[in-house]
C-alpha cells in the first residue's frame, strides 16, 4: 500500500468488515504488528487491541457503516482522510472524523483520529 486513496479505502473496508476472522486477516496484511490507534474516545496498541476497538465500535453502532468524505491526501509516509459513520444509506451522517495515518514499509504503523462531528448522545 503506497497511495493515499488505496490506504484510506482499505482502512474504511477494515472498519466495515463484520467478520472477525476476515478483519484480523486485513489487519495482518495492512497494519504493522506494533501499530497504534488513538482518538479522543479510545486507544489501542497492536493488532489484537485494534481489532477489539473496531469490534466495539461495530457493537455500539450496529447497522452503521463508514464512508470516505472527499479525497484522501498524502505525502511521504503520512496520509490524511476524512470519513463519516451513519446508518444504512445515509446522506447526512451523524458522526464524522478525520484520521491521520503513518505508513511505513507499505503498512499502517499509527493512526491518530479526530472526531469532527459527534451527536451529544454518542
């Protein structure tokens, strides 16, 4: 994985993957073993913890899915992209964010996420 669009698309596909076995395969393929993830609500280190975070989001927001907003951007080992999270075929998502990834040797080494739009009850 080297281009920003591919990295962001595969990242979104990972967060949308409901099958834990497939999700772990995607993590092993696209993320470094010691990768880190952090946003204002949660943080994890290593593939097992990150997989647990994704599973937790899926449980908290059943029938919601992630989508990219706009065009991912990157330079060097850094990638920035925005996303939305909403139910079904949503038009105006209740949750939006921007994530910054560090990619080394073609695999995600770190992600720092920011929540741009969150409903009061989320």
